[in-house]
C-alpha cells in the first residue's frame, strides 16, 4: 500500500476511537516524539510478561503486514527481534530490534514501524513500567522517530500517536480482560 493510501485508510479507521493519556511531545520536519500511557490493574511482573511473551495476543492485527494470518514475537534480549512471520512462514518482517531490557521495568526497541520503516526512518520506542499511584502498573509508551525524508514528519506525529495509542490500548485491554475472567470470553 502506498504511503498516502496507508495514511488515508488509517485515518478512516481511527475516526471515533480514543485512548488514555496521549501526547505529541514535539514535532518538527525531521522527526517527532510521542508518549501514550495506560494504567492496568496488574502488577509489573504480569504486565511485563504480557508485553514480551503475549505480543501476538494483544497487538492489533490490522497493524501488521499480514493481518490475522501472521504471528508476532518479541525476543526480549539485546539484539533480539520484534518480528512477524506470515501465514506460510516465508513472509517475514523485523519490525524493530531490542536494544535495552530491564525486566519488569523497561523495554527499548529501535526502528521505524510500518510505513516509517519503508521511508528509511529510524526510531526508539520504549515501554516503561512503574507502580501506579493507586495500585496496578503504569505503562508509558515513548516513541521518538526521525531521519531524512523529503516529507514533513511533523505531519505524521498525530497519526502515529493515535496508532500507538491503539497498540498500547491493545496491551491494556488484554491485561484488563486477563484480570477480569467475565470479560475474557467476551472479547471486549
């Protein structure tokens, strides 16, 4: 799909969606910084396990290369891969490379996601887990992307912020369903 087609389709898909605390921290023609946050009713160890071991269960399949027929995984070690394998095992994508792991606290990945990768852009994505003020775990998703492109990257910041809000929302919803067995079977 072309960059403009992807942006248009994604824009339509995002109409009417919402997510918890989100912000475009800065945006310039050569890059941007965004941060999304969710609080989940589980301890940090449980949130960490879901983040790195269950990514295929919570990452939105409409934000993968091969949709529902693909499998996602995170090899949570320095140099590890946030990878996707397509339906026949021959289609493969390395979404990002793991660069820093502090189990239960921080996972940092390097690379450009989706069309940013195809544009030759880089980025640093960091999941930060900490105790929430009123219990549970605060998960902050921080992403800084940039590099050379003839496009004005500041125009992509709000869209990437919404997409990452959906991705973090997928993790938060997965953890909330796991915590509440009545919701686990409902898919909501």
